[in-house]
């Protein structure tokens, strides 16, 4: 029914349904229409949609779409998830994708950016738990209030308004008092305005450019500001 709508309305309907329902549509749509549905999912919404799918589910969808769409899917996944996905794909698909995808980031001896970010949150709050290691989702508390932390390891790209909207859409706000995005990506100049707009709509959300321990002070200040 969604795909039978006029094309300008399809993206609006998908946005209104939200990432969880859009992911369900991807799983339920006919195999020959997966690529069409995927094309109508906005780039800013795609990471949140993929976060609602397991790696085996994504691996079943990738061979059903053209190479350009497959590259789009893989590049919107966190690096460790995309690496896991490639291992699950048929050899022929994996070989072709590996030729066109950028080289994966090297994981350092201490477990990479996500592990370092988790340690930073633990230093700042005293406690942290991993909710979804695939999606880089952590949980912590600040002054007794539950905070969700999304870790975004994207050093080669900027973090902007679209990424913020995707993070907000991927958060279950029934169970958290606030959302903190921790990223090593340079912050887009338009992000502060997007943060203000999100807060005006009732979302307690902050974003921090965190690289290493030198940024711990900024992290602590923003966590306090998040629940103030």
C-alpha cells in the first residue's frame, strides 16, 4: 500500500511511521520491491532503520538490491557491524562490495573508539552498561536519572542535523531521561541549531565531539547539563 502511493508521499509516510515500522516494512515487502522501498528511506533515517534489523536480516536484504543500494546500506552501518555483515554475505557479493567500499578503520589495541568511549562514560558517571554492542548503545545514570549514550565512530565524516534526527528516532524515550551522542566525527556547523530545535520539541539531547581523555572535562559538563 505504501509503495502504491505517489512517490512524493512515500518518504513522508515512512518518516511518519518511524524507523521501527520502516524496518518491519523492509522485512515484509516482496523481494523484487526491496530496492524500491529502500530508495525511499531518507538518508538521515536509514541508520535508525538499520539499527532495528539484525545482521542476518540485513544480510538477506543486501543481495536483493543493486550494487549502489547495497553500498548505501553498508556505509550507513557502524564499522564493526559492516565487517560482520560482509562475512555473512555470499562470496560473490562480498568480493564485489569489498572492491568498492572504503577500507575499514583500524581497530586499536585497546578495542577501538567504542571501547574508549565506554571507558570515558564510566569515568564520568561511575557506571555504564552496554545495551546494544552492535549499535553502539550504552546506558548510564546522572544524578539517578537514566541516560542513553549513542557512540558514533565516524572519523571520516561530519555529524550533522540528519545524524541527530536519526539518533533521536532510534531512542526509546519511554525509558530514558536524556540522550547523549558521543562521536569522533567533526561537528557540522548547523548542529547547534538542530540541537536547539530538538530541545524545543521536548527532547533532552546533547552531542559531544570526544576524541580521547583530553575531552573528558567537556563530557562531564555536558552530562550534568543534560539533566539540569
